[in-house]
């Protein structure tokens, strides 16, 4: 299959969260505990990358989430987005860290672990796999926005450092999670 190349504009870059939440839904506020298997690697990877370079702040993390959501949307619709003017060194590093936490097309170890569980060559298989990671990214974005308003550009990272900083190693090895497919009855 040939991937269509698409240049992004500000409107589509900013609206991807709304579109993905309409398609996949969102995590219920307060229901994050059921998704810690996915959220922890995402958040710990962001924290590690922020520790390495403080310019990777909350605003750049939101941009990175948009890049990840567009990347997943691209997989599902055979689109290769040209991120061009939206990429910076900071948001690119954060996006890569997020993708390393769940994306089988970025992290070969995840792809290998999923090869007998999900058909990642079909749109249906990819949609089934990406549902929870997308919902986690959307929840993460809401959390970052809240802490950004409450404490400024470093607000989110101050919060997660306080919350889980002791459990996140001080290295740059990216964590990831592999979701087991639930058995159908």
C-alpha cells in the first residue's frame, strides 16, 4: 500500500486530540489506575527526557502528544504527515520517548512481542491495539494542560517528579509496555 504524504497546517495539528477522542473516547477522570501499565512508561519517559533537558517543558510535551496522535492516525489512514514547521528538537525527543513506550512501529521489541497477538498489518488490528494508548495520550494531555495552568511551563514535570520521581531511574533508557489482548468469549 502506498502512503499518502500530507503537509500539516496549524488547524489540523491542534485539532488531532479532538478527532482522536471522538474516535476512541477518553479515560474517565479518576479511572487512570486501570491504565497505569501504559501511563507509567509514557510519563517516566517524559520525565527522563525533561531531566536531561529542561527546555522539554509542558508545552513541548503537549506538542509531542499531538505528534504521537498524528503518527497513529497516519498509520491507520496510510498517511505520512510532514511535521515540518511543527518539529523542534525538544518536542521531537519527547514524541520519540512517548512512542518508544507503546508504538510497535517505533520500538521493535514491542512489535516482536505483539506479532502473535495483533494483526498490525490490518487497520482493524491496529485500531484494536492503539485504542488504549491513544486514550492514555489524551488523558496525559489533559493532565499536562491542567498543571501548565496551575504551575506554569514546568508544572507538569514538577508534579510527576513529586509523584513518581523516586520510582523513575535517572537514565535515558526508554520504558515501554506491551498490552496483552483480552480473550474474546
